């Protein structure tokens, strides 16, 4: 029984996972409105000439995602999605709406037809869902700004919830990637990591998030702005070579459990509350109607 090693990377168009999102198929309101091509239906004029490879699905999905990425890039789009096992959808970036129908918890599958997880390298949406990817170009669709470096106490964490993890599979919410060790590679990979954190924070309507241990995204729960519980710190660094953070740095993370470097989600027309705002006012501010 002979096997062939297949390269499932896409070096010509690097991209990253975003997540699984509903598509309610509402006319003129599709989350990704541009139907670039399909491998399912030869009666449609965007049929690619290739059929979904159900037998070799584990090889087909990465190759399809790479083809879809190339088609989206040709349109100067940053986001694209795989829907109904063999449809490539995309859309312009002036108004990013891939999540307009909400996150889907069950309508995406991985290369083994199993429910898609954080650790799945490639996934596809079933019908009525897109598994969305983002072409890496150094930008981020979420607006956020640095707040500063704050002390942390490992025995009583101010920002205790790990919601995104690129450090260790032994910690919660590991996404299958580990940030590189070399300083230059780490700095190159950090903006995409930070954008993932900001995206998850924005999706969940969290005003602040922190970076700790040079690869954990954390938040305060239940007190939204509890990040400054122990005061400011000087234990935050750019990269992993011990270089102290410059003021306003967007490459900064806290060292081990001693500190968090905090960022603030900024939304047009909305002022995120300060940490000294009364808790009842914070709760009122973060009511979903504000978003």
C-alpha cells in the first residue's frame, strides 16, 4: 500500500483561520456576498471544472482553501469562506460583515468530517454556514489601541480567563499554533496573533484584553476593567528577547505571570469605560444594545 506525501500549505497566499459563521441566505444580505466559484454544480456559470473529492476529503479541503484564497486575493479581498463543502465565497473589506448572522457552533466540519475545533487546521462550512479564513497581509479589521503594562499576581489573577492560547496545548483554548522562538520570527508573527485576540474580544463585546506569557490572551472576568488591580508594571516586552516595551507599542506582551500588557477595543462612536467607572455603569455600558 503506497502513500504519497501531500503539501497542504499555501505559501503563495498565506492565510489564517477565523471561525465558523452562519449564513442565513438572505438576499442582498449575505455575510460574504461574492460567489467566486464552486466545485459542486456544473449548471452554474462559476463552476470550476473540478468536483468535490469526497473520498480524499482530507487532502481536498486544504487544496480548496488555497484555491479560494487565491481567488479572493485576485479580487483584493482579505476574507473568504468555504461553504456547503465546495463553494468559495468572499467579499469586499470596506464593510466586513462575515459575522453578521452570528457564530455557528455546529455547522462546520474538519478534514475528517468531524465537528471543527480550535485545533483543526482546515474546516468547511456545511450548508448555511461559512468557515471563514483571512489572508495575512499585516492588517487587522478590528480597531484596538495599547493601554499599558500592569502587574499580575499568579495566586490571584486580575485577568484570569485565557481565551486564546498560542503557548501550550496544556492550557485552555489552544488554537494549534505556537508562536516561534526566534525573536525576529516571533515579532513577525505577533501582529496576526494579536489580531486573533482582538477579533475574539470584539466578537464577545469585551472592551479590554491582555497579553501574558508572550502568547496568552486573557481578560478580567467578571469585573470587566479589573486589569489595573495591582498597579502598573515594567515587566512587559517587545518580542521574546527581553527588550522593554516602548510607549504605545503594538508588539507588547507581559512576561510570564508577572504582568499583562493591556489593549482596548475601540469602536467608532463608542467610548470604552475607564477602570474607575462604577460597576453598575460598566454593566449598563456593555449591554449588547451599545454594540
